[in-house]
């Protein structure tokens, strides 16, 4: 299996950087620089035309994901003892940010990153030896996370999918919705109640995480949901699905605390993707504003064009800074409550910034922005998702109001 790093890699420099708009100084290590250089070369192959073609057909980027596996990008979070790179959330964030900054979409495999972190920390030794070693070689994918239900989105404690123990396995019944990549993954982390909501003292109790091997799972009816972007998201009906007891991640009934350990890195990684999108939109806007001539001069000479781009860029520096800080805190083992504050704020600022960047680019390109050939409309639609997922902006503000500022709970 090829590695993205080697002593024969060409030297890295800011001046020779192939990839998108340079923003904050992150004091990158040599390995992180090589990582970014490798992403730059990979994205030369999987350029805008590739992603545009996939979007028009609603297809999964199989070739791209397969090559990321061959180059060991997919195994970045997996510990070295299982054949992975054993790198942190900072490196994972760099990969996702750079893919998006170069016009691609890291959504097809970002789930494997945050799921790998929680799996590596809380799964049993048996599960890790059985599955992680195969994931590092690209033989298995763990990209699906089944949490959301039709009547339990943001309030995850209200899930109704129920698992009851029967001998050496659990039997699970329920209904999940907006589950991305389930048709393109070998493994899925499924969240279910092992004790009904009505029977627990604390609403966070009675939740369990299961690893479902989709290759031989029986009792799942999967239907793709067509959305405005190319997400491969599905609705999953679960009837008498059998999962071995050994496939419980962590302790039964204690899954909510593990779930929180998924959500913080997920928010940070999503923030990194939004930062990448914002960089892409700013770079495209600056380029077009400098060469598009109207009334005898480039439109970039007008303050009505300059100011929105400049405002987005200022916000981008702030969003990128706190996202990098949040990733650093995670890698350094920060307190979960403090990490939760920075993870949520990073996601909020980055999603706000990338949305404004998308709006500005669409205004600057005008009618051309609506055409598929410019890719503005594709990235515009892709980016809009992150104002509502994995958590809405208003819920983040509610979290900050109550958990950070100490105001009465609003939800």
C-alpha cells in the first residue's frame, strides 16, 4: 500500500503551494506539509470536471475514495498498532479542508474520520483487531453513522430504535433517516436504545452503540433519498436485525457519553470543510472580480464587489483560527466541556463564513454563477448543508447560551 509521505517527496514551500488560498499560519510540521502537498497532487487528477460529472449523475466518487485509501489518507486516525497513521484531528482537518479548498468534496469519506476516532477509543480489543487492520488496508470502509430518526433529530435521546438482548446477540428494530453512504460502506455505527426512554432515570441513559457489519446484515431495508446535492443519503428500515453482543462499542446503556465523543470531532471536521469551501469561494471571487470587465473596468474596482469579499476573508481568518485551535485541543486531550465549547463555536463560525462566501461568489459571478460549468452553483448547494447539519446554527447558539454563558436552557 502506498503512503502519502516518503523521504523522496519534493520539498514544500508557501511560494510553490499548488493548493488554494493561503490564510492563517499554522506552523505545520514537515509531515503535515507533505500531507498537504500530496492532497494538492491528488486533486490535480480529481479536478472540478470530475466532481461536476459526479454531481450531474448523482454518483458516488468511487475512484477518488479508493485512491485515498491506497494513499493511506483514509487511515489517518487509526492507531499505528493496527496499521494506521496514528495521526490526530489536526491532520484529518487539513485533509478535508484542502480537498474542499481545491473544489472537491470531502463529504464522501469524512465519516470514516470521526467514527475511527471513537471506535479506536471505545471499541473492545477484539473489535479493533478484527476491523481496524482491514480498514487501514482499504479492505473495509466505516463511513455510515445511523443516529437520526424521523422524530429524533437534534434531540438524540428521543430515538426509538430499540435493541433487546437475546442470547449471544441483540435484536434491533427501528427506523433511521438521512443516513449517508450506507450503500457504500462495509461497516455502520448504529445508535439504539437498550432501555426505553420511559424507563430511564436520566434521559441520556439506556443508549448503546453497535457496530453493524453491512456485508452480511439481514433485516435492513435501505432506500435512497434524493436531495439537492450529491450525498447518497438514505432512509433505513430495521426489522429484527441481529448484531452479536461482541459488536457493542463500549458498555451497554452508556452509549450517550461515547456519542458525545463522536460529535465534538465531527463538528470540528465539518468546520474544517467549511473553511476549505470559504477559501475556494474567496479565491474564485477574487479571480473573477479582477478579470471581469464591465463599463470599461474590472468589477473588482467597485467597493460593492470588494467589500463583501474582504468581509468574508476577515471572517475566514477568525473561523480558521478557532477551528485549528479546537482540533489542537482535541489532540491534546482537552476537557470535554471546554472542547465542546470550541468545537461548536468553530462549526458555527465556519458555516456562517462559508455561507456568506458562497453568497458573495454567486452575486459576483451573476448569471454565470448559476451555470454548472462554473462550479459555483454546485459548491453553493453543497455548502448550504452545513447550516443545518450535523447540528443547526440555532441549536449551536442555544448550546452556547446555556452551557457556556449559563443562561436558562432554551430547549
